[in-house]
């Protein structure tokens, strides 16, 4: 499926409908295409399920959008487990970052630079401008991509892809280069306003030039020496102090490296070394060793990643009270979803289901949650024997994935199991709402 996703990512984003000028809200058609695209991405099973990585990318991405040309547009951000150096902007502002791109970055400003570049593609409506320029061929290309996805044989898929792509991509190469220049210029300005080093984007693109693992990115983001030089020159005009790399960026990158190579780096400083030694011991279920390393880390760093890992370790050692104290350190100003998620999981692991349900349900009542949070709440209800509410939370998880038809199926099952008329009416209303949304698109 990894190969199929690579085939789909390069051209598919050229087919979203929007409007040429900046707009404050998206059309219903764009939302529909965004939902279909989101479901397609989730169906690959490549979306990263690490709640810390997910919430980190979303927080960084949403913060950067506030410095964009059109911060009121809809955006969504996902990490995909793929070794290639690639990123994409899809319909309805869905932006994906491959883990290969994160691992190849040396500084957080480089990741932020790629995000600013993709955000600029969305705010400048490059998707529709490409689509209008290419005319009817884009529909042929889309049909070819979807056909390739349905073919089980990788070579056959590649043949379908190549035959449909050949004429269209080359015809539009100069047009898309124009968009790349524009995204560079606007993205660099965004990066500067956000406090990151504006050279982050240019430095990262310079590395892509010599990378054999960046072919997909270079196909969909035509690069030239002139573009790199122009970006560097523009960013060199800016002076001042810039944001330092966050510990969240360092830990997420280090964990992905460990998961890929089954070993940790020890040359990145004392704090990240202690963190990864604790994480590795935790992963190997050696919780006493994990505690030894995390205690050393907490003497020099008490940031969110450190407290979450400390809480997870305490939970595995059966000290739920201490675990909750660590998780609560991250919720002093506003609730952090990753901390709430692991707090609820700690209660689940220690058979305190009602407390896990209470803390997670309270957060999700006030906030739009991620897929992982809804699935965990569904599991908590399932363990408690409340099958109706478990189906309701599973439906909400499916909605996050854009799978509205499947969500209706879950709600229909919940209707037969809920224990109150009020909840039955709520579920019925949600079913009707989803059906209306689906019917609007037909």
C-alpha cells in the first residue's frame, strides 16, 4: 500500500476545486473532496497513531497558519509513516508530512519551513489554478490514479500511473514551478513572522537537491538552483534571534529514529539521551530501568514530553496517583490532549475505568479530539460493558477519518443498545445530520 500512496500523493492534490482568489470559507464541493481525500489517506494505514506526534504537528501547523495569507481557511495536519522525503497539500487544506521528511530535517525551522510552503499552496489556491490550467486532462489523471489504487499488482499499478501521468505532468511543469516560487516567497515571510529562522526552508530545499530519497517531492515540487539561491538570499536579509528547537520536536524525531532502526542516538545532548534511554527501557517493558533514567531527566527537564513519559512509567509501576500528577503538570493553563489521553490510559491499565471515562469524556465534550482519543474512549466503554456508548465513540473516530457512511453504521448499532430515550434521540439526530451531509454532495 506504501507504493500506491506514493503514486497517489504526487498528482492527486491538483484536483481540488476552489476559487482563484483568497476566500474566507471553503465551498461545499471542496469540503466533499477534502472528506474523500481524507478517507483515502486513512485507508492506506500509514497515518501515524502516536498521539504526541499527532498533536505536536497539529499545534505547530495551526500556529503557522495564523501567520499565513488566509488564516481562516480550514487546515488539517497528518504525519504519514513513509521513508520518502515528501509532503503534500490536499483538498480542504489537508497537509501531510512523511516521517522521512521529519527524520531528514536537522532543525525545527526546516520542518516549519516545509509546513509554511504547503500552507502557502493552500492559501494561494494553487490546487485549483493548476486544475484550471490543465483542463480536462486532470480528470483523466485522477481516474488513472484511482484505477491504479484498485489494482493489486504493484507493477500493473505503476504502468497505469505512468501512462496517465506522462502527458499531463510535463505539460504543466512550468506552471507548477511558478507556484513553487510563490509558495517559497510567501512561506519564507510566514516563517519569519512566526519567529523561526527564515533560512529553514531554503536550507532544507538545498539538501533535497542531493538526496536520492526526495524524488517524489521533487516531482510534485519542481526545484531549481535559482530557487534555492533566491530563497537563501531573501532569508539572509533578516537578522535577529530565532526560536530554539522545542523538546517536543527532538523527542518525536528521536522516537521515530528508534522505531525505524531499533537503536537510539546518544550524541544529541544529555536531556534527549536520558529521554530515549527511558523510552527504550519502557518499550522493552523494563519499567524500573525506565524510572531510573526518567528521574535523571526530570532533574534537568520538566517539559511536556518528559512529564508524559514519567507518567506512563509511573502508571506501569502501579503508581496511578503519581502518574496523574505528572500528566496534570501539562494541563495548568489548558488541557493537553496527549496528556489527557495517557491519563485516561493509565486509569484503563489500572482497572479504574470510570475515572478514565470521566477525564476523557470531559475533554472531548469541550474539544474536537483526534482519532486515538475517540478510540480509547470507545475501548473504555467497551471494557465497562456499555456497548452503546462504545459504538458512539467509534462513530466519532470514523468521522475524524472522513468515513461518514461507516460512522452511520456505528450510530445505527448504538441506537439498538443505548439505555435512555434522550441518548437515543441524540444518536438519531447525529445519523440524520450525517445523512444530510452525504446527500448534499450527491
